[in-house]
């Protein structure tokens, strides 16, 4: 099995975390989807993006909601691993679903763990409402980076089949 190409794309995605375009505009959802969909070794599919997150977070900073962030990425990796066929529809759908999972899990964690919102239904609704501007960036980046990662990979293996990994 050839892991060089997927891991190279993952490294590039992680390095791009250090370039801040906008809040929550990041390649990490796409990284998790790609890893789950393209790395057939399940252990490696989880280890690579989580390790990459830990390494980059060591430089960017750790925070109190990291468990929720990492848990959401594990769910997104799982989502990617259940992708039967990689095509425009599955990549677009999984990018949106991944962004929604990230939004739900991480904002629920913010509501539970912080004192920013009241710990009732109104506080939970307010927490999600306040996160909507960030959600737009999350969805946009998930779609853009997924198109770039999956598209680059599919085009590359079309012309260089030796780069392919078994799915």
C-alpha cells in the first residue's frame, strides 16, 4: 500500500493551519474526511490527522474544548471511512455533514463547559446562534479544501496510478 501521497496531502493541509484566512476557515475537516476515505489502514487513518492536530496545536495553542474538537474529527474520519465511492456528490455531501458534525459537537461543548451562556435551552440556542458566522467559514473551507484534496488525489492517480492507495 502506498501512503506517501495521502500523507503528503495531509502534511500540506496541516501546514496550511498556520495561514489564517478567516476564523474557522481550516483544512482540518477535509483532512479528516480524506484520511478516513483514502487510508485503508483504519489505525493510521485516525492516527495521522489526530497526531497532526496535536503537533500543530502544540504551536497554535491548546484550549479547554480540545476534547470536543478531537472527538468531532474522529467522527468525521469515521464518516470518511464509510464512503463507498469517491465522487463529487459524496465529497460535497460529506464535507457539509462533516462541517455540521463539527459545529454541533464543538458548540455543544462550549455551551457545557463555559460560563458564556446560561445552562438552559435558551443558552444552548444562543450558543448555536452566536456560532453561525463561524459555521459559514467552516462549511466553505470544508467544501473548498475537500475539493482540492480529493480532486488532486484523483487526478494524480489517474496519471500516476502508482500513487494510489487501496480503499
